[in-house]
C-alpha cells in the first residue's frame, strides 16, 4: 500500500523540471510555489522505512522486561499556582501549560521554578503548578484530561521528578528478517492522549491480558497535548536530583533570555545502516538551519572515535544521530562493518556535549526509567543540554519533515511533536515505530522563527532594505527604509526546504529574489523589477551545500557560490558571460567546464577552510570582488584569501569562543571589516583590516 508523507528526499532534476513544465498554465510565481514545493512530497510504501535501531549493548546484556510500577500511596495533587478560572484560551497567546512536580522535590527547586513560570508567561503561555504524590498513571491522566476539558484547556504538560508511567507491550515485526518478537516499554503517549481508550485485553504470544501492561489503544489515536519529563533522580553520573534540576532551570532561563550562544547549526550523524538517510535528514534540518547543517553519513566516516573526539565536543544547536544501541550506550560500525565500537554513558557524563537539543534515533536511548539513560544525560548535563527526544523502545522518529518544518515556523518542540505524530499515528505500523517516543526536558522551548533577515537593496536606491523569507509559504517581504514602504510584499518564490540567497543576479542594481534547491542543487531567481524569472533550475550545488553568495569577479552581479563544509572548499559560478576559465584547487586556470552553457566558473574546489570553520565572505581588500574568508570559532582567528590577489589575512585574532561574526563595511572605505558581537555584553567589536585600526 502506498502512502504519501512529508519526507523530503533528493529529487532528480529532470523530474523536478518536468513537474514545473506541466504547471506552466498557472501564474509563474504560483507555479514555483506549487510545483517546486511538490518535490517535498514523496510517495513511499509503508515498508520503505529505514532499519530500526536495534538493541546492541556494550556489555552484551540482553534487553530486560519492564516491571509495572506499583502504587503505594493514594493520589494526592495540590495546587500551588492555579490560573484564574474563566479566562479561556485567549488568556495566553500560546495556551496553558500544566507543571506537575513530585512533592518530594518541590521545596528544593521552588525558587527557580517560580522564575521558570515567569519566563513561560513572558513567552506567551499561562502556567499552572501542582505537586503530586502517590497515585496511578491513570489518575494523573484523568487529571490532565480534566484540565484539558476546562475552558482554559491545555497545550502541554511538564512532569518534574519521579512521576508515574505506564508500560505498553506488543508483538512486532519490522520486516527486516528478524521475524516477530516481543517488546515492552514505558509509554508517555498515554499522557498525551486526552480522549482515546487504552486497555490491557490482548492475549497473543508474549502479550498477556490483565498483567498491568497496556496493549491496545483505540478510538481517536491523535494526541491533544505534549508531555515532557524532567526526571533527574536516576542520574548519579551527573549529580543529585535537586542540583541537576536547578542547574537545568538556570540553563533554561539563560537560553530563553539570550544568554547562551547559539550557532544556528546542526549535525547529522547517521551510521552505516542509515547512510542513505543522511541527505533527507540534512534537508529536514536545513528547514531550520539554512546552510548550517553538517552531514556525516559515509560508512567509514561515522565511527565512535570520531563521534567522541570531534562531534560531541563541537557546538551545534541540534545533534542528530542514528545508531544502534541501548539506554546505556550506542555505537558505530567501521572497517567495512567488521568492528562496532561504542559511545558510553560515561562519555556523555565526561564530555558534556555543548549541543542544546538532541535527536537520538537509538534503540531505547530515551528510556527514562533506566539509570543514567542517554537522553537524560544529554538533556541534564550541566553544560548545555535542554531537550532530547527519541524512543524508549526499538524504532524511533522517522518521516520527521513536518517536525522540523514546524520548528522552522517558530513552533515549540512540543507543538512540532504533536503535528508530526498526528500525521502518522493512524497507520498500522505506527505502534511499533512511534509509541515509545518520549520528550526529555522542556518541550515548551522553541528555536524562534528561523526565516533569516535578508538585508539587500531591493528597490535600487543604494540603501539596504530589510527583508524576510518565510519557508513555510515561500513568501518574501522587503521594506524600504528610505521610502518607508513595502517594496516586496508576499511574493511567492520558494518552498519550505528552499534556501534564500538574494542578490543582484542580472546587474540592474536591484536585488533579486533567489532560492537554492538543496535536494536537486538548482537555483531559481526572480527579478521583482522586471517581473520575470532570470534563473530557472540552474544547476550548481549538492545537498547540504552552504551558500556564500557574493560578487567574486567584480562584474557587479551576484555569483552562485557554495562552500563544502566537510572539505573546506569553495565553488563559484557567474551567470554572466561565457565560461572563460576557472581557478582550481591548485590555483591554475582551467576551462571548458560547462560545455557552452552561458556563465563562467570562477572557482572550483578552492580549499580555504576546514570542517567546522565559519564562513565570513566579504571584500576585505576593497578591490570590488568578494573574497574567500573563514573564522575559527575556537580561537577567534580570521583567514581571508583573494581569488585575484592571494593571501589577505592569516590567523588575524579578532574574536573569542562564543562571539558571533557580523562582518561588513562599517567605516565606508569599501572594504569589509572584522566584526563580532558579544550577546552577553550586548556589545560590538569592529576592526578595520584595511586600515589596521579599531572602529
């Protein structure tokens, strides 16, 4: 049976162009938004899912069964902060959140929890706070459902401390040759469903009726609220529960108030069994971090040693990995799959990776009932973690394009989770894949709307105009500060996974609306002045390439320029003129690259950078041509190379770890300056490379 999912995969250029051609009867801008966006919808069969993450333990221990939690005390829940009744959903822009805290931990975190509530209100939520002791998961779910049914309703709930959970059991077959087998697991989806029926009635093979483990979910199988856990009582590798929760709430406060440095980048690290998923995974993350996704998916590149030495210590906003493992470890194949080495609990505790958010496609890696489980070690490490998501069983998050599209639109992680889950929950294979999904940390967090500010001159008045591109709708908006009016308003030129790259591509002194198709490697540009396309499916690129557009040959038109983050190489093509030659990695000119296609190759695989370098292109020598430039975020050094004159700057110190680069011409000498911004001090630091002076 075939089913269409929002699962962005690479689409052949020919296929994409044929779709576009078939839509020429529609308006041009509408045709692009509709036909090209269709590349994000790919039909896959129900059996087209990847291999699930399997149980592979470092010590060889088998998977154990989960005991049904016992209830020793009556259910007692007490309101510490209840919102005034009758305000309705409109009382808070983003809705109401229930914070349920284990009574034994509340006193130790009350001060920081009060600040957390204030932060939620500042973000547009209302919050109610209750303590709970004893009782059953069913009683807690009924209480949540009652709050959901009130006029104020609920959008989500955060469970803090050791809060009850249920165990679900099933027989499952992933069609991977291992046959049908039994598995039980903690299931927090139970608390997210406000109106379905859950029961323990099946008698089939290893599944038994009346044993206290749920085996059936019927009725409406959508989830209505998100539920995330902040459980830190079983993390002795990190410290005591109260200290960890207080530290976590401090980190949460710092993140919400802009005191933590964000790189707006992500790592995709897919082991051998998912190497074919690297491209679509990078495309999904690219919806959130335009041009900021590092993708590592080749079999001999993904190793435990590399992950520990080079990836875990690196600073990404999101760390995304697919690997086999357990709650205590996960690993990676190497040496043609003859060796499988592990990343252990202790590695997470010692390294304390600085990423904020973690997608762990790891078998049972998010089983919060296990001491020192991977998801909690990532989310509650004192350095930076904020949220981890993954499964408490075999399987994990897949078909997650909708999840990342929602994040890019500014939705919270919890809202994005609901949108993703409900798009898939009614499929017959959903239970084995998704019923174990859990959110560890605070799911009310969001990344903000990631449509980037795109300053350029859109009306030809020699003044920069602020503009934004909204990936969800593919629309552009630009406002002229000189004329105080919109110069672009709602122009549809793009789609959800398109990367915006505005510039003057036809030399008329007006910035054009341009997007890059990461899947097919094609460029599309629209002249708002001429009301016509000036680039259409122009091939120049590959999935995951970083855009570094600029005028690299001084002809006053923007060039198609890309940077290979892994190799540290630059590729630049000018759409103006003929192919007169190119600079290669050796620096020698070469010609004949495009076989007569109009345009000119300016740079081909020119090495200037390294994996992890921050690209900062600009005209640093004032010759009217953009230069290749990178910044080392570790030591604050700048490196610049002119394709025409050679070395401009080598290891020029201007910055520090955590500084944000903001190069530009700040002294009007027609040369880019070295500039960084310190978000903690709210201060700018600018150095004129051309004049060797502080600005």
